[in-house]
C-alpha cells in the first residue's frame, strides 16, 4: 500500500487551504445571544409614551376589556398598580388576561 501524505485530503482535492472563516463560523454558535431589541421595552414603557397612549384611548372612547374596566377607571387603577405591572413587564413575569373577542362584519359584500 502506498504511503499517504500528511494531509492527504488537501492533495486529493478534498479540502482547500483554510481561510480562517471556518473558525469564525464555528465560533458564532458559542456567543451569548444578544437581545434583538435592546431597550425597546424600556422605551415603550416610558412615561411620555404611556401618557400619549392613554390620551389616544380616551379620545377614541376605548371600550372596556374583559375585566370590564372603563377608560375612566383606568387612571386610578394605574396610579395604584403601575409600579408592580411595570416591574412584571420588565422582569418578564407579567401574565395578561385573555383578550375580548369582537366580531367585525365584512364590508362591501
């Protein structure tokens, strides 16, 4: 049997010279995952954004949810419970109530 060269794969055409990219590609899976939208939730929960959202709900005369809370009752509720709700949202422990289903009939048919 013939003696094989030290790196027979390269000579036989099995692989090409290493460019270092192989190492880079394998290192990608070992990095810590980074948040997709770092700081987005904090931005959404800023007081200014929430006040603007409440203003829009009031102007649209928003309907009560499944809990029956009206727009008028929302402000006192948030004054009392907002710090806890915000911490639960940021800590990813908040569990929302089910949404209220509303059937919207198709138009133009």
